[in-house]
C-alpha cells in the first residue's frame, strides 16, 4: 500500500463518518465530503442533511466560497449529474478548480450517474472505488432501492434457544432484556419503515415507535389482507405515518374506519390463496421512497418474505431460555414445514455478540427464495 492509498482510505473513512451525521436522509443517500489541500491539510468538510438540502460536495465547497484550486475532493458517492431539488454537483466540482476527485462508489440510479465521467472529461483526475464495499454497505438501502427497485429488508426476531417467540399461551413480553430492546429501537430509528403482520398487531398491540434510542419514528407498515386492524390499535396513534397493506379489493367500510383512525390503506394485488403479494408491497414501498424496512414479524411474515427473496439480513436476538414441550409457542419462522434438509433455507453467519443482559445477537446475510413463488402473508 502506498502512502497515497493510505491517505485516500483515511479521508474516505472520514467521509463515511460525516455522512452518518445526516441521519435518515431517504430516499437520498447519506453522503459526506472532505476537501484536502495538496499538502494534505483538510480545508473543508460537508455532509448531506436530507432531501432539498445541499449535497455534501456543495456543503463543503460553500465553506470555501466554491473554490478549492489544486485540492483533492473526497466523497463516498459519485457526484450527481442531474437536476433534482438541488443543482447537480458535478459542474460545481469542476468549477471549484480541484485537481483530483476520489469517489467511494458510483451512483446506481440511471440518470443520476455520469458525474465521474463528466468530471474526468473536464481534465480532472478521478479515482473511484476507494473503500467501495464500506461505501456501499453504508448506503445499502439506497443501493438496493436504486439497483433492484425495492427496499433493503432486515428481518428481526427475539426468540428463545428453541426458536420460540412466545409461550403456548401467547406470552412474549419480554423474551429478551432491556439492552436487546434498546438495540431494536436503534434499528427502528435507522430504517425508513418498520413492518409487522396483523397477527403481531392483534397479539402484542405494538406501538412500533422509537423510545429507547435517538432518532425519528419510522413509517409503520401493517400487512393485513382483510383489514382486521382495530381502529384503537397502538400503531395508529398520532405521530408517524401508518400504512395498512390490504389485498384488493378492499372493504370500503373498513377503509373508512381505518382512515378515520389515521391510517393509509393500500389496496395491493393478492396471491392465488388470498394473501397480500409481498413483492407488490415491496415495489409500492420503493415507489413511496422507502429504501429500508425493519421486519418485526411474526412468523408468517418472515416466511413470506424469505420465500419471495425479500430477506437481505436476518437478526436474531436469542435469550438464554428454552420453553420446550411438543406443543410450544410460535416460532420466529412460520410457513410450510420443510421435509428434507436439502430444501432448508440457508443463511450465512456474519456476526455474533452477547449483550450486557446476556442475550446473544446473531446476524446472518441474505437468504434467497427457495422457489420462484410470490411471497404471502396475512
């Protein structure tokens, strides 16, 4: 590794730290920018704060009056080349007089990219791909949204050692301790939306808000094919936007009652057995600007999303307890039973740690669909 490579990586890491300051910026990505002189001195730093605000490059350049002759500009995402709510960044970068631009990852959205080529055509040296994996991971929701036309889905469950999310009588609060629950609230704050099925709403009546962590409440999404959500459900309380995804055609009387209670009701295509088409829901959420979804169950929802190939990451918070019995409570994963081990859904372990309460957080990479079927849930 040369000195220049080490410096590039160090400054790109700074860009990612700055990007995180913007919080949830969806549907825009989190972007940070560092401008460094030819002598290696940091001249200015900037970051994006959300839709309609200055992009990171513009934020940093504004602190220098728009000019940085001979400097190197670092940014974790390719400078945009299109007119949106704000002007394109590539022309401003060119006009600044920088001698070099270092980019972490290229923009995945057709029509937005091309900034790197435009900058290079202007005679400015361009280096792309510095800490590319880290830059893509930092904005994984944005890249999934831009490249695959759907949000990133994180499936989460709190379970016992034998995989149960409740006792046989339905008791589920609380399987894991306060530390694990605080981490879940932080996960909610980091995602655009939190999604549960009607079974979870009726059994637990969750608020689905952020309370034990800093950050804004996510959009609340309830998968409810027959619109059975009670108008008094805690998730309909004023505050965050609440979407109830029903199957078409929806019952107009229920739509009116739920709308009066503060919810939006979406009428979505149904699967052949009458459940909400989860693939259609993913597309509708993406069209609404949702780039990341935290799924908190229950087992039917998890099974439906996995079957549809809509599981990008799985987080299991496992408590050191076991319920046992042949007729135990529900498992974190429902759906049809698998008869052969060869047909089991497989995950790739990517993390394991123990919380201060003694619960274990297991993290797994995505699971592809076992069959080319549409996902389903209640």
